[in-house]
């Protein structure tokens, strides 16, 4: 019995000695003698049997947090904040297996101070670097802040489950640092949480575009559909859907998508205009031989869409211009057919050929006159305005050029000269 009692005294003495060493490190920390605190706690933890002492690990984390805040000392230690974080993770891992009443005692007695300091300090440095346009270091610190946040949530030390603000700034910092792949990681986290806030719609658009450019259609579609779900009123999603099919799909798939989109957006004139232009570009070529077999059908469908567009928005100059060109080019086709009727060498046209040519000339005039109001409407809409965008100036010039050709074809010299003057004045009047 006496031997057992003596052994107990030895054990108690050893425990007491260990506690004294930890208390000494705490005392040094309290007195801001950080080098001494660091040496004391590191020496204690260097002993094999002490490596899993959670109280000592927590003290070490606090010491290194304090060093990271000391302007003079922090440069003497390699990444003191990183050491503190790794030590905190080790501490929390060891505490996980304990009974809930005995878990995280050292941290609770400190009001979780060390780990919250890490989160705040990483965030603060991230903001400082960001405001100084040092986006690489901002990215590193925001990223570490999010790592600490994940530890906080994993250990149920906070009720919040996602740090939207830090994640956003990490993504922006990565994008500004020309690291789009990393930006995508942070932006994706925001989108995966279906977060909706002012300006956040651009995140869903950015992700759709990013993955589309990488030819990752599954991911592009995922974020496109998420954006549509969170911001259903925005027309971007349908427009981008169309763009992806234009680049990756067939013409029939593209037309089907336009029809689906227009059915869902019956008051959006732009989808009708773009569909009309798409149909016309595919169906028309100045050389008849290069046109697809269903060219006439495509051009007719184009005209239908352009007219629907103008029913919704009668003041849309671009639609007037394209519809006018469509009709005008029909006249050009007829004129080319007329030119192809020629007498044989040294001979004359037959009476029926002469009649055919006269009939064709009348058809050309009819088509040109039918297109003229659309070009004149462009003049009404844009000609009376002041400064115009480059695109609108180009449309106005093209309208004038065709009006001049139509009036010259009909022999109306006065009108041709009037619009020639307008054409020559476009840059001076609208720049």
C-alpha cells in the first residue's frame, strides 16, 4: 500500500510540474514576453508525451497569434498566423473525441478568442491588401479567412453557415489578379448557395460565360439555370442559351431555341429581331448559287419575325433597316434576272423576251418602292438626332445610300441629290 501511495505522489508531482510549465508560458504571454512564451511552450510540446496536451496546444496557438500581431516580432517567425491556425486545428481535432462537458475547455475559458482572432486578422489583412490593389495577397488572406470560417462552422462554433462577403471579395481579388480559375471557385460557392443580392446577378452571368469558354457546357448550363432560377426576370439567360447553341449546336436547334425563347418572352422585340437577322443571314447570299435550298422559306420567315418586332417597337431603326434591305435585295435578285436576258451575238431579243424584261423592270421598281419607306423611317428616327453611336451612324449611312440608289433607278434626280447631301453630312452632323 505504501508503494502505491508513493507512486501516486510521483504522478501528481509530474502533473503539477507540467501545469507549472504551461502556466509559466501563459504568464509570459500575459506580460507580452512573447519570445519567452514561445520558447517555454515549444519546449514543453517538444517532449513526446506532451505533444497531445490540448491545453498546451491552445496556449501555443495564442502565443503565435500574439506574435503575428507584433510588428517587431512577426518577421522573425515564419508565418506565425499560419502556425497558430494549424495548431488550432490540431487542438480542435484532439478535443472532438471528448465528452461535450469536457470539450474545448481551454478555448471556452478564453471565449474562443484565438480562432476568432485568426478569422478577423486574415479578413482585415485581405481588405488592406485589396484596397491597396495588391490583389494577390488579398486573395491569399481572404482565402485563409474562409478556411478559418470553415473550421468554425465544422466545429459548430458559429451558427452562420456561409461567409458571403469574404467569398465575394476573394472571387473579385482572384479575378483582378488574373486568376479566373480561382475566381470561379469562390463565385461558384456563392451561386451554389443561390444567393441573391444587389449586383450578384453578374456572378451567375460570369460563371455561365467562364464555363462556356472552357467548353464545359454542363457547368455553363448549371449556372445559367441557377441564374434563371434566382433572377427569372432577366433576359440574359435566354440570350446566352441562344449564344451557346449558336456556337455548339445545329441550325435547326438554334431556330428551335429561338422559337421557345420567343414563346416565353412574347413582348421582347429583341429576340424577334435577332431571330429575323439569324434567319436572313443563313438564308441569303448575294450569289444565288451559294444560298441553301430552303433559302426562300428562311427569308420569308425572317420577314415575319422582323415585322413582329416592329409591331412591338415601331421606332426600332435596326429592324426597319434590315427589313428594308430584305425587300430591296429581292429587287436586286429580279434585276439580276433581267440582266441575264440578253440577245444572241449580232441578234435581237425576241418579243416575248422584251416583254419579260419590261415585266422584270416593273417588278424591280415595285420592290425598290416597297423597301423605300423602311429606309425613310430610318432617316426619320435617326436623321433628326444629334450625336449618334457608331453603329447608328453606319445604319443611317446605309439607309441613305440605298435611298439614293432607289431614286436614281427611278430617275428622280432631285431626291437623289437631297439624300446625297444628307449622306455627306452624317459624320459632321452626328459625331
